């Protein structure tokens, strides 16, 4: 089987997903290569054939989330909606990802500091790209007068904290669905930064 | 030196703080007893004399944060302010703790799932107590008509995410101080859940 064939890619993705579950349950450091081999039903050589190293596996888990996250941000940018509509749509996209990839997101938010060298740099860069998308929507709202004169940098961090942190309690089949959360969150946030409508 | 003397307690606290710094930098699992001994300038026997076990050290780090957090919540409850004033004050207290204990909070939010048995149960209980304080303020605001008809459970989680998540970027001497963050966060949140003032 030649490397990078669709079959190889699919098997690799499967390994990434299985390993994310293991890391999310037991932690990255506490999970050994032996357990990764067992969970993926592979020998050590075969595992390395797919993943290269344990850190590369972590990179792949991060990329899986970041690809989705940036894809969502692209759709929002292409939508051409008002700043508040864009912000609501971005929250909807983000919560949907957190809901669909709970293990990946757990690993993503808990173990990103384990990455070293270029891996760490690349990850920070992608994360920063996303933060800039949030800041840009907020800045647009300030510029058009839809939002108050808020600090886009600080407000983006409020928004990110509110949404990202849902990974701790947003569970498939849990009390609330991603959509049940996205709507009231968007309402709270947009009211919070919106200009009060003038008295008639 | 008899155990539990003020001197013993002070030395133990020092060990807890030094170890929190180490865990925050390198992770709980990756930090061995040897490194803890070196950082605290103690032999293995002496270290265990103060901390009992590595997990007890984690418990002590959690308690150090939770004691402060609950102390803040008690002050807010005793203040007798309006729901929005209480919420602003609670945020101020919480961000101040995150600012003063960055290492402890990092360990607290990253490694709580490492706790086992009664330790895990006790920690969840204290955490739940705090969440209930936030929910109670929100419920009070709904009852008095100061807030919209929001879901206190869900809204408490938005508030907690927004505030707790600051540990990732709120740094001593950083771009913004805890107070610089608490004020706009409170404004955003209270506007977000407040009833629009009726047109005059």
C-alpha cells in the first residue's frame, strides 16, 4: 500500500480519532505507545508508519479541529451578513465543532502546551488566525456603529472563553444541544456589545 | 518540629506554591518526585512528610484556589448589592484570584481530572457550590425583574467560561490588568442579560 493513498489517509484519520479518545480520557503524557497500539489494533512499526511520532499524532488532532474551525470562519466571512449575524453564525459553527469532536477539543485545549518547536509555532499561528477573525467581526461592528465602542481584542477573548469553555459540559445527549446553547449565547453577547436602541 | 505547627503549615504552603509553578510549567504527569524534591530543596522523606503524596499536593493546590474563590463569593453574598452589582463584584473577585495565582489556576483547570475517589468527589462538590452561587445571583436578577428571563444554569456557564478562560492570557504585567478586564466584562454581561430600559 503506497503511503498517502486514500486508504492510507482514511486509516490514519481513524487512528487520529481513536487516539484522541484515549488522550482525552487518560491524558497525553499518561498514554503510552503500547496503549495506542492496542487501541488501534496495530503493532508498533505499523503505528509509526501512520503517525510518525506521538507528537505528530497530537499535531494531527489539533489540525483536525483547526481545519473545521477555520472552515467555519470562511463560511461566515463569505456569508456577507451584518456583524451581529456573523458573530451568531460563528458561534453556531464553533459550538457545532465542540459538540461533534469532544475528544479532539479536550485534547486541543488541554495539551496544546505539549507541542514543541515548529509544531508549537504553527499551532499558535493558526489559533491566532482564528482569533483575528473574531476580532475583525467585532471591529467591523464598531466601525459600522452596530456595536458600542468596545475593545475588539478583549471582547474577542470574552467571546472565545464563553464558547470554547463549553467543552467541559456540552455533551452529546446531555442537558442541552449545541444549537440550544449557540442561540442564547449569541443573544447575550450581541445585546452586551450592541448599541442600545434610541428611545422613540 | 511537631506537625501542623504554624511553621510546618507555612513551609507546606510554600511547597504547594513551588510545586504549582512546576506543574503549570511541565504538567502534573511529567513532573516527577525527584524534580519536586529539587525545586523544594528537600529530600524524598521530608517532602512526603509535608505533602503525603503527589495527589495530595494536587488537592492542596485546588484547595488554595477554591478557598479564595469561595471567600470571594461569601464577601459578595454579604455585600447585599443588587444582582448586577453582585455579579460585577464576583467577576472582580474571580479575576483577581486568577491574576494572583496563575500557576495554581493553570493546574486547577488543566489537571482536575487527575484526582481520584474522594478527592475528585470533594473537588466536584466545591466547584458545584461555586457554580450555584453564580446561578443564585442570576436567578435573583430574574426574580426581581432586573434580568431578562434567562436560563440561570446556562447563563452561569457563559459567565464562568468568559471569566475562567482569562487564565490563558491574563498575565502579571501583561497587556491588561485584572481590573481592566473585570469592568468591561461585567458591563458586557449585565447589558447582555439585563432588561432593556423602557423607552421614555
